[in-house]
């Protein structure tokens, strides 16, 4: 029996529906269940052929447990090694090398010094930074947000440099991004699953959270294909099996705004019934495909093209 596990926190609608959908397909030799951990011993298999990870970004114990699971043959979705190394700034940098449009973005040192550091720890950092040069490149209005993490936490829309200084003083030890605002005509949030399945959803990030999927953008067939190609390309380079990519169209040009969402929102109350049904069905089919292909005791992780090309010392371009 090959087991599929889902590791999750307080969310319920997607994990429960996912488990039920996999089991309802009655695939011989496949069983899905919520992951159960009663001990964690080095080098010991997890007991699961595949695990869908929905919570390790918030629980370090789970992240390192998943790395051992991967080492002993579990296909972990998403790859916990890459997820640990990834961040939004690097993602933007990578996009500039593979031909995907992204907003102008700068990374900022934390406003407060990290614990156990002093001024001497920053002898390589100019002080003050070339703020005028940064502002000239990014422009205002702009968004400031953490370089890692999600959930619209600590996100600021800034109209001028005075607002920037005021809000940056509130960010403590967070490392922030300052990013060009893309004033868009159309906006989409796109699920990408398994490197081949894409769901394009109209999305309005300026609405309250519970109303963001209640948008009525109507993309042409050409735009649908264009967005599908971008989503597949981004996830192929990053190596994410389950991710969402947000795309904003400005003057007909698609910009990737946020595409580091390896535990994307899949709650029925926010994404709506049709999107929920799609993500449950598609995730279940993908999980079964990957589980049947699992090679016991081998590396069953997905590694992105960036990592694979870097290992082979090949150019990205």
C-alpha cells in the first residue's frame, strides 16, 4: 500500500476534500490520509510515498522532518530543500534572466539590526544607502513588503519618500522589498500543479480579501495561452509542483507580481466553489500520478531548471 499524506495546519476545507477525493477514486494500492507523526528519528522513512505540505513554512519542526522524509524516498510537494532556500527577491532576479516581466524591485536591509549584531557587523554596507537612486529606479507609488513570507502581512502602499521612511521605521528586523506599483487593466491568479495543469482565475487584489476572486476579467484565448505558458515556465524554473502565480496586465504586457506561493490559498470560502472543485480534483489526480511513479528509497523530489542547470554549469540564457 502506498500512502498519500497531507500535512496541514488549521485549514480544513481543502485537506479534507483532498483526502476524500483521492480515496473516492478507489485506485488499487493507494490510500490518502492526514499525516500522522508520533516520533522523528534520523534516517527513518516517513511511511508516505507522497506528502502534500501546506504548513511547514510556519512550523520549522515540520520543515526539517520533511527533509528527512524526502531523503528516505517520499515525494514532498513542494520540495522542502528548495522552499527553504527560496525568497521573493531571488524569484524576481531569476525572472529577469528568463524573459518574464516583473516590477522594478530593490531589496532593503532591515531597519533594526538583527539580534547579536552591531554597527561593526555592517562595515560592507554604505550608510546611508543611495535612497534617491533607489526611489528614482522604483518610483512612487510603490509597495513595500517582506522579501519572504506571504498572506499580505506587513505590506504597505507608499505614495512618497516621506511615507517610505515613516513605514520603514515600523518594520523592525524584517528585510523588505520596495517594488514598483503596476497599475493594471487586468489581474489574474493562476494555480500551477504538476508542471502541466494550470487554472487561470480572475482576481482583484484591491478588494477585501474575501472578495478578491469576485472579479470579471475576461481574457482572450491568446491571453489564456500566454498566461499558461508563463505559469508553466515560472514553475519549471523554480521547481514548484503546487504554486500560484499572480499576473497583472499593464498596457497589454503581463507582469509576474507574486509567484512564490508554495502553500497557496485553496479554501472554499475564498476561492469559490468552481475553483475549489478544480484544485481538489487536479491535486488528487496529480498526487495519484506521482505516487504511482514513486521509486522507493530514491530521490522523488522535483528540482527546478535553475538548480539543474546550475548543477550542470549551464547558462540560463
